[in-house]
C-alpha cells in the first residue's frame, strides 16, 4: 500500500501498481507474448515453435556432413559443403556410385576417385580389358579375369585373330 492507497489488479496483472504481467519478463524467445488469464501464450514468428518459441527447424541440426542449416519460412534449408548435395547434404561425391565394373569410389577433395579392378581403367573404370577392341578380323572379345580372350571367326587364329589360315581338304 503506497500513501494509504492499494491497487487491486485485473486478472493477469500484478505488482504494487499493477505494472507487471506474465509477459513482462519477455518469455517468448522468438514470438509475441499475450496475457491469457493469469498466464501467457506465445505467438511464434514464422519458423519457430515450442512453448516459448525456442525451437526452430534447425534445432535438431538436420543437415548432414557439416551442412549449415538456415530457416526458410516455416521449414529449413541446408547449405552443403563442396562436393555434397541433397536436401540435407546426404549425397556424397560417391552417391550414386560413379565407378563402373565394381570399381571402388573414394573421396578426393570435393570430387571422387575410382580404384579400378585389375585390367580395368579410366576415370570411372569404364575401360575393360576389351577396350579398345583388341580382336581383329571380326573376332569377339571376352573378359577373362584381368585380361581377355578372342574368339576368332573361321579362317583366323592367334591371340587377337591376327593370323589367317586356309583349310585344304584333300580327297581320299
């Protein structure tokens, strides 16, 4: 009671002169506070949620591989480091598998490198032992481990079907 007078505060107000409300302490971190009865409610700004608007879509750190999360409307967006992509930076330079013929993919800076099986070569192990076509004279190449074999057409022989031969049939 000040100077013999006392204030009777309306619901939701308190203090010697009814100067305080539950919103006086600014409990809504990212929102507006409204007195509600003897308590308060928070009206959260776009992209924030929780009892006191303390959470964002980035609170759970949804971006993978050191991606940086930022609020985008009521959702989030990830800024991915070099070499990574996808909504949450889930794709690596090896996703999807760029190495062919059972090559093994590994990171190389912001890109990838393929380690090829024996006999295979090229940036993505695309070259097989039959690349370029080693068989001559319409021979067909077959992969045999890390090498190849040539199936020669009639009249040709040799490792690459390079030799021509003739069959002489003698009558008895």
